[in-house]
């Protein structure tokens, strides 16, 4: 019985080698194991970047904001650096003072667009803005679906997430 098993294994191994040499794909336990161990593809993409302003007693946070259709975030500013990435919907975004950088989805992340004071832009899925401390801005969801934004902030610990400016919003 042992001899029959040895002959059978030798025949299978010989056929596998022969098939591989003439170009037939042959699945072996080792190729199956290699396929199982092949990692799933992972990608990483920079959505926005900034050199944050130093703050005393810093706290780094990650937040999600949902703005329902017709809702508005009034004119406001932040006491630290904030990066906001649009995950769903389209947001109407206006800058009133300061510097805000815009990284458009799929475009060169080393060359952001500078949103000018008084300018209104439409932010779509994948777009990212970098808001510097003290820059006044406002956001409105004029669409029919909720807007979802992911925020990364570097503020002083315990600071408010935004400070509303007493001003009349743009129409």
C-alpha cells in the first residue's frame, strides 16, 4: 500500500511539472496557499494638508457633521486649524475673511485652490477644505440630500468647535 501511494504521488507531481512546462496552469496546495496569503489591495490618498497653527494645550479630534437639505451653518470661525472632507452631498460654501484652501477630488493635492474672500464655491463628494484659525465662512445645503462632512481639528482642549459671527448670512 505504501508503494502504491508513493507511485501515485510521484505520478501526480510529474504530471504537474509537465503541465507547467507546456503552459497549462496547475493549482497545487502551495499556489492555493499563496493565493490565500496575497494581501487585499490597499490605497491611501491625501485629501488635504496643512501646517496647523500651534495652539496651547492641543486636542486633535475627528468629527462627522450632517447638514440636512435646506439647513445652514451660519457665518463662523474656528480657534484652530480644521480640515473638512465632503463625504456625501453638495455644499454651498462662502468665505468672508481669512484663508481657506480647497483640494478638489481627483486633482493634484500639492496645488490647492485658494478660495478668495467673498467667493462662493460648490463643494462635492471628495472635496476638502482647510480652514485657518479666524477665517470666517458659512455653509448651506441647497440640495435635496443630506451633506455629510468629516472634520479633523486641532483646537485648544475644551475650545468650542466653532464661534458664530453676528452677521447677516448671504442669501
